[in-house]
C-alpha cells in the first residue's frame, strides 16, 4: 500500500520538474531568438505594413525584398565587407598565433613569474574596453596608424579569454607525450609544433571563431579609430542607414541582417570544429 502511494507523488514531482524546465527553455528561446525573428519579419515588411501596430504582428501583409535592395543601393556593402574581412583576417591570425604561443608558455613551461603573468592576463578580462579606449587611441596616434584598418585590428590582436582557452587546452595534454619526445631528442620548438599544437587544433578553431565574431561585430572602436568613410567596416557603414531626421526601421532591420549573414555562414562552415574544440577541454579548468 505504501509503495502505491509513493509512486504517484514521485511521478507528479517528475512531471512538475519537466514542466518547469520546458517553461524556462521557452523563455530563454523567446529572449534569445525572439529579437532575431522580429528583425527578420521587420526586414520583409513593405510600405503597407504598420511596423508600430498594437498588438504587433509577425507575418508581413505586403512582403517585399525592396528593403534589402535599398541597403545595397544606399551603402557600398561589398566595399565595407572587404574592409571588415581584412580586419578579421588580421585578428584571427594574431589571436591564433599569439594565443597559442602564450598558452603553451603558461600551460606547459615552468618559469619564474608564470603565475603572476597569468593572473595579469586574467585581470585584464575584468577591465571594460571603455576604460582603456582612450589609451589605445593615443598609442595608435603615436604610431601614426590612425584612420587605417590596422588600427582597427591591432587592439584585438590577442584576447585574454583566448589565452585562457589555449592555456587550459595545453594543460590537458598528458606530460608523457612531451617526455617521450624529449627522450627522442626533440627540442622546445619541435615539441611545440609536432607534439602539442596538433593536440589543440580544435581549441585553436574556437579561438579563430571568437576572434572573427568579435572583429566582425565591433562598432565602438572602429568608430573612434576610423574617420575616412572609404575605410569603414561593415557595422560602421551600416550606421549610415540611420537618417538625421527620419529612420526607416525596415531598412535598418534589413541592414542588420545583411551584416549578420557572413557570421552565420562562417559558423555553419566551422561549427563541427567549434564543438569538437569545446569537447577537447578548451573550456575546462
């Protein structure tokens, strides 16, 4: 009798727990995906649609692609996209190379002051970019690099979070691999390139994806470093869609989605490497 009484209560607890989980997942979905779906709907709404209707409606009554065509007519999208790609390539190369080397030095080598340097790198993660932006600009100006694409890419050439990822990835490699290579006479650089780097290629891909997304979406620093419109990045160039006295939310939504498409394509091409890199221990520790 007692067993029969306990089973329904346990079943009720499991059911309530699942309902709570699904409610939380639904709320997270609406919070994360909802704005994107609304932007997509807004970008296809024509002149006959009231974008300020109450209650709002999702499906356009007069769907059109004229908003996207207007973006390409008003803004040199491909030119700005090329500028952004140049910045992204510099940022990806710098982050992958320097973060990998720094991660190996902090994660595998033993030297005096390693803990202090690692703490110093991690301390920079809590400093907001707005707090160092003036200093960055003064350094760029002293180097005579202002108003160049290199000036846009230089501050993001090596991120602290990427160093942390690579450090944890190198720490997860068994020491026996390097010890066996040392017995065979391999020097430091040979152990680095032939033993350790092949083991962390997945995490290097994660670093590259983070660097690409960060460089592509950056708006505030290019706004400060660049004054010549011919050197605008895509996010900065899309700001031209905002008029001084009137703004068309349909046009702005279409421009935002145009700037988002390359990120989606890039992630779709490298998503399997991204998740494989996370599984290899890049986020452990």
